C-alpha cells in the first residue's frame, strides 16, 4: 500500500474552514473510483462497442422501418 503526504498548509486551511477530511476524502475517492471503473469498462468492451456501432451504421436498427417520427 502506498501512502502520500498531505501538504501541511492545505491541511491547516481545511481544519480552519471546518472541512470534514474523512467525508471529503470518501466523496472524492468514490468519484475517482467510478471514473476509473468506467474507463476500465469502456476499454474492456471497446471491441464490442465498435462492432455494434459499425453494425448499426451499416444495417441500421431493427426498428428503422417501424418508426413514424
């Protein structure tokens, strides 16, 4: 596990502003994890998504002849 050091001045400012550090970390960490998971999913499924998009571009969707708008 890797640990990093928090800038002491920044930490002091956060304390003076009554910022809840654990809550702030949890919120931001959750967002970073979601973004990383999204990137990973897109990377893992890139070929399938590209094939699907190509199929739709060349053949259209199953309902193309049924739409009235």
